[in-house]
C-alpha cells in the first residue's frame, strides 16, 4: 500500500513538473505542488498563500480535487514564504524561496491534524464536519472518555462530561435517568429529554445501543446546531455513532466486567430495641411487638451482582466492510426482586462500487430487555414498618397489620407475594445508498423501520396485601409502537479559490403507529400456581375491572430542509439552515412550521496579526441564532375533539355505556418554539497544552403548552389544551482540557467543565388564556392532603418551593410556624406558605483526571452540583413521634426536644427544605495494558460512587430534575448504590 501511495505522489509531482515546463517555455515563473494529509491522501480546498518578504505582497491559491495548486502570475524576486492552512489541520510554512526567470519551484506538503482534535470529524445533522469548522455549540465525547460503571443506558456514559448536560439517576436498574440540557424548556412531563439520532436514524430508541458498541457521542446544544431537526430539537440533539470496521483491518474484541453493588447510604431508623425504649419512656407500647429486632432495610436489600459481556467482530476489504456484535447485561438490583436483563444483537455491512461512487449500507439491531420490579410500597415500608415484629410469624405467615391505613404493609411480603415483570423488544433495521453524481455532489437516501413491543405481566397472589381477600389478581397488557422513516438528501461540497461551499437539501417522511395494544385483568383464582399465565381461569364475580385505555395513534411527519456552509480564506465561516416541518398532530390552522438558524465563525488564529503570538495555538469566535421546536409528548389527538366513556345508565332494561365529550378541539394548537442566541469562544494555548471553550447563551421558549380553564358556555369541556406560556434559560458554560505533564513515559491529562443556568417562568398567560400560577407537587402526608409544595409562577424558576416557615417548638413541645402575618401558630393553613427557594442548581460541574505511566493508567472523576434545594418529604413524613406506636421513626426524631407530644412534627416546612449541593467521587479506575503485535489486553479495577460530600439528610442528594416537580424526595426513592468492578478488554 505504501508503494502505491508513493507511486501516486510521484505521478502527481511529475504532472506538476510537466506543467512547470510548459509555463517555463513561455518565460513565466511558476510555483506548483501538492498538499496531502499524513496518510498521503490529497486535501481539497487547502489555502496556499505566497508572501513576498521583500515587498510584503501576498498571493492566494487553493488546491484542487487532487490536492494540486499553482501560482502563475506572481512577481519575480523574493524571498517568498508559502503558508498552507486548512481547517482541522496544523498550518505549515515553507520559507525563503527565490523566484527567478525560467526557474520552476515544486512544493510538496503533508499537513498534520490538530493536536487538540480540532480536525476530528463531528457528526452533525445529515453530514459531518471538522471541529474547527463548527460554528455552533457542539460537544463531542469519544469512547475513550466515557464514564465506566454498571450502566443500563448510554446516557449514563455522559454524566458530568458535557457542560450544561444534567443527568440524574437512581440505583434502580429499571429506571431511566432524567436528562436535561441547558435547563427545562417545557411544562409537559416526559418532554424535556434531548432528541436522539443513532447512526443517522432520527428518534431511534437509545436502549438499542450497548455502551460498548458506541464510538462517540456528539451533543448539539444551541439552535444553530439543532434547528436542522426542526420541531423535535428544542431540548438539544444527541448524535450517537456506533463502532464500525476500520479500513483494511479485521478485528475481534471482547469486553466484560463483573461488579458487586451495595447500598451506599441508608436513613438511620430506630431499631426494635431503641423504639421500645423510646415508647417505654413515654408510657406507650408498639401496636405490634413480638420481641423481634428487625432491620427492614437489611431484609429487603442485598449485594447486587452484575455482569456484562460484549463480543464484536469487524472486517473490511477493498470495497466492503462488515461487523457484528452481541451484548449481554445482567444487572441485579440491590433491592430484592428487582433486576434487569438485556440481550442485544447488532450487525452491519457496507459495500462500495464503481470506484466508490456508490455506497450501500445495511444495519440491523435487536434488543430484548426483561425487567423485574417490586411494588412502590416497598420503598416506604422498608423505612416505616415497625422493627418490633419479625418478618414471619411462627406459623410461617407474614407479619401484617391490615388495620393500619396509608399502605402500611410488610415490605418482605410485598416482594415475595407480588410478581411484576416487563419485557421490551425493540427491532431496528436501516439501510441506505449514497451516490456520487458529480465530483463534490452526493445523493443519499436512507430508510429505517423500528418495531417496539412492551409486555407487562403482573400477578398479586392470594397473600398479597395489595389485593386482600381477592384470591389473586392478574393484569396483563401489551403495546406495540412502530416507526417508518424515509430520508433523501443532496450534499454538495466544492472549493473555488479562496472560497469553500457546502450545500445540503433534503426531504424526510415519517410515520409512527403508537399505542397498538390491549389489556386484560381478572381475579379470584383457585390456585397461584399459574401466576399470570392463564388469566381466563379467574372469576371476577361481576367486580368491575380495568381493561386499560389504549389509543392507537398514527402520526405522520413530512419535512423539507436545507443548509449552506460557506468558508472564505479558511478563516471566515458562515452557516445557515432552514427546516419546514409538517405534522398530522398539529392543529388544522398550524400544520406547518419553519425553523431557521444562522451562525458565524471567525478563525482569529489564521489572521496575519496573530502569526507572531506563539502562545496562542488556536482561537475561534462563534455566534449563532436559531429557532427549534418541541413536539415531544404531542400526540395525534392533542388538538382534536374527543369522546370518551362517561359512565353507565339504565336503558331499555339493561345498563348501557354512556359516551360524551372528553376533550375540546383546538385548530390553532402548535409546537413549542425555542429561540437560542449563543456566543462562544474556542481556544488553544501553549501549543495546545491547554485548550477549551466558553459559551454564553440566551434560550427563550414561547408557545408553551398547558391545559387552561375555559368557559363552559363556549366549549363542551371546561378546559382546553393551548399555547400561551413563555420561559427563559440564560447561562454560561466553560470547558477546559490540559496536559500539564507528558514526559518520560508519564502523562497527566485533566478536563473540567462548569455550567451555570438561570431558569425563569416569563409568562403563563396571553391575550386568550389566563393562568396566574400553577400549583404542583401535591405530596400528601398526614393532614396535608391538598397542599401543593411547588408553584409554577411568573418571575420564578421551575421548581419554586413554597412551604411553612418553622418557628421551633412551643412550651408543650409542639412544632409551631409563622403565619402569613409573621405571627406564631400551631395550626397553619395553605395561605401561610412562604417562598423558600427553588430546585434548579446554580452550578453543575465535572472534573476528570487521567494518569498514564508506561502500561498503567489511573482515572478518577469527580462531579457535583451546588445552589439547589431539595424537599425532603421522606424525612418529614417519617418524623411522626405521636404515631410511633404504629410506624417506625428516624433517629432524627429523637434528637428533637420533647418529641412524643409533637403532632405537627411531620408538617412540611422549611426545615425539611435542604441544600442539594454535593461533591461525588463518581469513578476511579486502575488499569494495566498488555500489548503484543496488534493485540491488546487490558485488565482493570474500578469503583463507582466512592464517596459523596453533602449536608443532605436523605439517602442521596442526586434527585430527579425532570418534569415540573424537580428536586423532590418523596418516600419512594430507590437507594443509590456503590459498586466495585473487575473488567477485561481484549482486542485482536
């Protein structure tokens, strides 16, 4: 291969020499040559500048498709310097060339990629670009930078790695993390997550991809980058690129780990002995007491053993490449009865023909996930169930006291007597063809089909406290969702002297069929032996049962989009894009929407006045503005008039189901719009030993969707889903990377990112719809039903907290509070709520460090947040000393003054609104690498969540920030885990 490359180079140089000879015969001085990359591939559009050091004159040329350039009209003399610059590559200069009459000068240059990765390819919508040519705000994370740990979804790979990306997760293997980029932009639950694009397939299920199969993830943050995806991109876009075969290489890889997970922290509850002593001191006894001393948290928990295996094979020939992988993950939860088992099979192939003018590809992925769950009541009862009773009575029955209300149930019985399983199967097939019509003009067409099926199987047996005296109850349901996508687009890429032009024009069609399924329930079984496998054997005895509410939806999307990228002198960059989206879900008067974007870039380091500033290796200024939309959670029927069952009535001797208006039509309903202004600066200093970026943004969302009260005289239903509200997010992000040490086989690389965001609800109303505020977070609790702990209100952030203000205890030991006038009271009302703070963090940060010495590597990663508040409703609800005869209480309660008489202790007040700030050592990994020829073996030891520094009194301060009720810890929080793992990576 090297011989062929050298031969090609020689032929091109001979061609240059022939051209020179022709010009020399005409008496013209001539400079010509070739520019290639490090592998000898010609580079197109390289800027070549000839600078006369004597006169100061400069002359410009650029390379052709074959990497050739020439100067034919520059004056004789000199000396001349020739400067070669190309986006994504280090500039090079050839100096002191004298041009004389009849003299031919032939130059050959090989440019090296930027040391900081600015020459790396970044995946953007419907194409690629080098980092240096990017004018928007995009963060790329390669597989070498991913977090290590027991992960069930690819989103966890990015936790703490991307400035402005807030990912929170629990220890539950079946619970997806919440992902929010640059603050919340909607009021609709489940509609705040970024839009995923996997190998060019928009909206593909993120659970289809095994973390070991991912090559890189690109996070598109601002609207200038995301607007090309139109009405689905307001929350940002995450582009996932899977691993493919390397040119000319055959590779076999196997990676595995085994991990042990334990609960990292628990709430300190009273033991049986402590509770007896406390009650005895106050002249009381427990409602149940058989002399036991049961630690219910210990009874329902375990050390979870997880293991993961990934086997992949890939290869390529002269005109084809192929690969396949198999991934198996078994993640055993730390709560008994919970687990997640996943099996993913993936295969792909690519074929080139007609001298690479035709490229065909086919990708197939199938994922099967089996989830085991336990009832939500387990999590509260493992804390509050009386420790004075045993798990089981002498006769083998579970200790229960069904006379106590509010879901007081034996947590071990809840696990053993309730079987809850969910199976999810996802199949994705995609294929495409790319045709090079002319040099620089490509046509691409892609098709994809995704089929998702979710089966839920639940059986509560005859001993279950959830369905007492029903002799078992079964619930089975299934739902199928399919997506069909066709996309066709043209890409045009040409250079004209000092000008570079890239054009994109495309069309997209998508059809989603959602909610195709059914549900069946039954109860009254003669045996529990069949579990949920034969619902027909039950006898409902005319007791009404829930047959589910499945609505089949067919959603169609049609889009036209275009983008233009212009470069001048390889230093001035311009990008403009426009997408027109049409959706069958939008109102009749708003079927189509336009989403424009424009951005500029200036490569300051390429300017002449920067050449002598050796301390600055690279410097780029970016600015962009764009509009993207959010139609997630916007179903087919949102804008339509709907009927639904309204009950039953007696007619003609029998009961008949009644149907009536259920939802008003809104022909003006449309997507939410988010406009973003982003200004950024990318820089590299000291020969790129220190590099980074700073971004400042102003993101404003309008046309927020909510259901507003309307007049019953104008509408059938007294509420209407409409666009009215506005919200803003303003922030600044900083990312720094450095290599402070790299000598004698030892290196240290470090990266830190910080993000500050300020969220504010600008408006909830407009001229047509009015809503002064929105009460949220109805957490309930003893004597607090109907109280809202958060509000969505103009001028405040989403997640603003309103509770009573604690004023200590009175002489009787009863908690007292300040009323709205500042007076003391022991009987506060909802009118006495005060604004306490909000759940939005002021700063999110991550700090990664990697040390390498010869074959050893050590990595540790810290992350955290600060400036946010958490409602610790878990601790408040358990702080019930006057109820300690029936439910357990935390150690916190005993630390209070005269607690037994306090029947207000559990009321949610500002003393249970705590700081959510924390610093966590998220991961530490020590590895050793064996290398022999082309084979590598790496063995490593790793640990996750080694420690957390926080003042929060709950289980863990990492609380979900999703939805419109962020930052709430309310009795059903699955414990955070600490894991230790041993792993192996083998590559042949």
